[in-house]
């Protein structure tokens, strides 16, 4: 050992270099074993998104490599305290320069863990509405009903209210129809119920709700509430509009509109 100490390469003794190399080999072996354990744990976490799994694995690997560098540097006699301080300063500088990117990153992790929506869900978020296509670490992509792909920064999503219209199996369709004052309440309600009965997608339970809701200047409003599967919502909505119009025509119920009656008085 004394002979190895007497042999130097530059300013370092050969024994120090060999000790650092041995430490490096042990650390690399430990890294390999730990990463296998991490892979097994992540493989069992079936609820985690694949993107999140890849990010966690990469983050752990980077942290372990930083730890290995510090350990080997200590073996070589390099002051590790100054190295840790330098890494901290570099990390702080990077975090400040990429603040928006990091905000989207951590927001993406929040979405992947909390899972307020999944791919295929119809959502309204950050002022946009559409079907979720992908949930990434930085952006979430949705496709609007007119087939426009929109990428929304994840920080905008976590900072806003998320309306998920696909999370529940059933959804209520709320509509309002107006009829003339000349039509009786029962005739109007019967016509609307007839229109509801024409659509088999409207569920009988919960029972459809049809009631007079308001007296307007020229019309009487009737509120209608029916339930259907979430996937049938828009088809039921538009078809019910058409069916009510046809039913009113068949039953002789006038769909009135705002107007003004002028009475001329003769003197």
C-alpha cells in the first residue's frame, strides 16, 4: 500500500485513484440493482400513466448519478461541500430560467396523479371545450367538436375549474320550450311528453320532468329535464328540439314568439 501511495499521477496518489475506481464500480453495481428495484415497483403501479412512470424513472436515475459523482469526488479528495453548493446554485439558476416550463411540468405531474380526466373524455377547461387526446408532462391536447387540435399548458389547467362531462355514465338534458298563451298547459305538456316518448335513448328513470316555468311577455315557458347516457347527450338534445316542434304542430300548439299587440280605439 505504501508503494501505491508513493506512485502519483499528477497530484493524486495511485492508491487514491484505485480506491475511487473501486468505489465507482460499487456505486455502478448499486445503481443497477436499485434501478431494477425501481422498475419492479413502477411495473406494479398500474394506475400510473406511462409518461409519469418514465419521468419518475429518469428523475431517480439522475439523482443517483449526482450522488455517485459526489461520493467518487470525495474519494478523490475533492471538497464535496463546494460541489454540493455549486450544484445547488446551478439548480437554482436553471429553475429561475425555466420557471414556466417547471410550472407546466409539475402541473402535468399533478394531472397524471390526480387524473381529473382521461383520454377520450369530453371536458371544458381553461375556456376551451373538447375531447381529451393526450395528457403530457407539459401540455394537454384536446380536440374540439369542429376537429381543431388545441394544446393547453398544464399550468393553465390546474389553475382553472375542470368540467368533465364524461366522468358520469348519465347526464341530464335541460331545455326550455315556449308556447302561446292560447294553448292550455295540459296540451303543451302532453305534446312535449309525446316528443320525449319518441326517443328511446331518453331514460324512463329518472322520470322526465315537464313543468310550466315562467310567464313571459308573449309566451309561456316550459322547462324540460330528461336523462340519457352521457354518450347520447348531444343527439338527444338536438333530436328533442326537432321532435317537440313536430309534436307541437301535430297537437295544434303554437310556438309563439315575442310580439306586441296594438289595440286601436275608435272615438
